[in-house]
C-alpha cells in the first residue's frame, strides 16, 4: 500500500502542476532561453556561415574564426579547442541556430547587448529575449518588470500587443491574469492575520471553519481535522488537489467556485494523510482564501476575501489596479486572450481567488516585488514584519518526499538543470502565463507575463534568462550549484546485468519513459511516440542523454531520474506497473471522454483519453487547451481504477453513455 500511495503521489504532482505551474515543465523544456546566433554576430559586424559538409557553424569576426557544432558545448577558436566550454549547447529551432544569452555576452562582449545606465545590458537583453521568445512561441504580447531592492531600481517594459485587433500595445500598465503567482499574495493575507494574533497557522483550520471536512480515501487512513494553515501554505495538507467546475468563466465571475468550495470538499477525497507528502493543491489555496474571509468577519467568501486583500495589501502599497476580482473598469487595460491558433478568445474570468485569480500589471508587480525583497516594508508602509517574510521565503525541509519543486510558505524554490536556484512563483491559466522570480542574495526580482495559450513555458524561460543576466551584470558572477559531473568523463561499457538495474517505466512531468538495457548502453523510449534515444553510461556515474547529464538516484527505496551537471533537477521516479496493466474491467471503459461544463464556464482541461499503451498498461492522456497532453498510468486496486490517488467511478446511463466525475466535473464518453 505504501508504495502504491507513493507512486500515486508522483502522478498527482504531475497532473496538478499542469493546472498550476510551469516551473518543472520549463526546466525540462529548457532550450529556448536563446538569441539567434546569426543576428548577434551580424549585429557586431561579423558573418555566420553554415558548413553543411562538416555540419559546423563558422563565425568570422575580423581575424578571429569561431567554429561551433550543434548539441555541443565545445567550440574552436582559430582551429584550437577553446579552454572554457559554453554554458549551454548551440541549438537548432526551425533551421536557425540559437546561442544562450550568457554565452553571447561571454563570447562577443557586453557591447553585443549593452545600453547605457544601470542594468543596461540586462534591459537590452530583455528586448532580445522577448523578441526571440515571442517568435518561437507565437505570442502576441509580453510584459516584464525588473527590480533591484538594494538600490530601488525599477525597469518595466512591454512588447507586442495586448490586443492585435486594435493595435493596442503592451505597456507597464497592461493588466494580465497572473494565475498561481497569486499564491504569494494569498500567503501574505494569511500571515498578516497571524501577526495580528487572529490566526494560529499551526492550529487545525476546523478551529476557524468547523464545517470543513474531507472524505478519507479508500487507499489510506487520514484525518482532515489535522490540517493546519501552515500545511495549506506549504502544500503538505493532503487536501484534494483541485476543482475543475468554475475555475474559469466567460461573461463574468462565477463566485460559486469559492462560496461552494466547502460543500465540494466535504464530498471529495483527501489525496493523502495530512503532513505526509508534498502535493501542489490549488483547492487548498482557495480554502486559505475562505479562511482569511472567515477570520476577517466576511460572510461572502468570494467578495470578502478580495475586499480584505484590497484593503490590507494592495491599497496600502498603491497597487490600485491589482485585485483578486477582475472588475469592469479593468477591461480596457486587460491583455486579450489568444488560443493555440492565434485567434482571440472571449475575455475569461478566473474564479478560484486564493489559488490564482489576481489581475495585475508589470508596474504594480514591481511594487509587490520590492516589498517582498525589502522584507515586508516599502516606502514607510509595513505589510509584514521582516521575520514573517523571512519565514515565508525559507525553504521547508520535507523529509518525506521528493517533489519537482521545494516550497516555503507561498513561495517556490526552484532549481534548473544548470544548477541555478531561485525563489518565486509561476502560474498558468488557459491563455495568460506568468513568472515571478527572485535572487535573494543580490536583491533582484523579475516578473514576466504573456497572453497566449502557446506560451505555457515562455514566461518562465524568459524570466530565468533575464534574472540570470541581471545577476551577472550586477555581481559579475552567476551563483550555480557546483557541478558533480566530471568534465572529462568518457563513455564506458556496462554489462547487461549492470544496465538492467536501471530498467523500468519512469514518470516525468510530460510523458512516461520506458528505459531498457541494450548492448553497452540504455535505450529510452517515450511511450506513445516513435521517439527512442540512446542513454550512454559515462565514467563519472552519469549518463549522456543527447548532451545532457542524466543520473539515476536511489531515494527512500525509489529510483529517480535526475537531470543536469549539478545533479539537482528531479524529473520523475520509476513506477511499479504491476497494478497498472489493463484488464477486462478497463477495456470496456476505454475511449475519449470530454469535459462537460455548464454554459459560461471554462477550463484548461479539454478531455481524457483512456487506452492501452504498447506495454499493455492502462493509461490516460490529459488534453489541455494550452497544448499539453501528458500521459500517466492508471492503477487498479480492490476492484476500482484510480487516476493518481482518486477513484474513477465509471458508469453507464440508460442510453448506454459512459461517464465519470473528476475534480467536481463530469466527463462523458463520445464515440470516435
């Protein structure tokens, strides 16, 4: 039972993150934090040529010749291997070569990008990054804010269009829905009440909301009365993960997404026992908003929580157009909504408040970042004490699980494949995607938001590139976790028996990998695709996966796959698939089930497809309106199928139509 729950926890993290945060996906996708190599070189008077016979890129700058090959960090200067490799390999996208911003500055000098003034290189880099990201991801508009709390510096910029039909540009006052980047603001509201002595974050929330309850899953014991605000703030409460019904709407807000949440939770299963694992839970953050409204004395949770945040956070900071509720007067400033085809969709409203409903601008998010980096005080206005903000920013030491992110109280701690660490929060909805990231040591913060369903990973990738550039410009160095990889590692032979220890099916944020032993190396097959890659063992204990370092790490009896030279980015864990093999009870329910929502409501989730994969496993593919379609394994336990930790109760109506309930909404099978 313990292993099954641990496996299910891994799967539910994947599912919930697709609704909430792009951090892990962006780190895995990794690649497009780049500039066009040709544009950079020609911009400083050089030439770039493609040598098709040798598959090399040849750069000429006066008397200097630099030679690069794709997917390699080694390059040649005047025919000799340069002693310092690139930080990232040259990559190809749509037959164009791209180089990372850091490498462009390293190779060609700050004059490639620099402007005069404070953070001149970073500002120029931001323009270059925005142009590349918007091109690659087909994004109409992007907004950016950069702050340095130590000097009071603020820079805000807009790129592209808030509305392509009218030509309205994005600027610093353009409003974006910032999605889960709202969670730090919810955390601020909670901690304000704690500072005032009105709320004990370590007391059961039933002390404040006696009618709160959750059903106990058939998979485990549990007790909802043990859940505290601290657990909700750190995503360790065990609460059910989400509710699809009412997440988003068209034509106006749907307050029932908040006001009916307690009734929904009372009819829903806890994911796991409280305080036993990290699970990113949007429902827990909506519950925190209800808690704030209740403690502050509001009967209507939806209006009450938003009013409380406006009065106690946004108004004191002068964030006069920022709110958890999207009001009529905001609409002229709002960035419009573009789907995967680049077509403008109707204006959407986000209704889950504490989990991700804030509407704000780059100018006002710069204010919020300054307040956090100044540890709770800005321009003489104290929102929180320094001690409280430090507690919120501190990474919690969870000794019971490995998650794709670490967490404080409302703030993520992220580690990239390059070993770069930051604190902040990302967020994704159907169309708007956002990233807020801090480097606490240098006092720098960056905010990025985009307005297209195609840009799921774009804000995180752009924000990370801008933040790293700003740190280097200010300090002269980029703090990275030390590499544990041997730069001189070479391929080695391993026996079939040695390689067999790494075989199995592994879950990652986007897909499942089937790893098998071959003659001296491993093969990695992405299940459900035709992609099969070689994974070559190296002399330092790592494996080479198309130029990336891959590691297999034992943790608490589980085998994890970890990426990067710093051995720090956990991608997923090996699954026990014995209870995931399809049987007769699954085959009758196979097919595609579409989400049914009442008129006026909307969701990022489109449909689920249940099928048997090439290994004979029962799996589900979860299709989203922003283009993701992750595949995960189902589990059969005591006569029921489980998607992650929650049972799927398939049923047939009198007309023979199959359906089931999932996160509070009904999915109905449609004949294909």
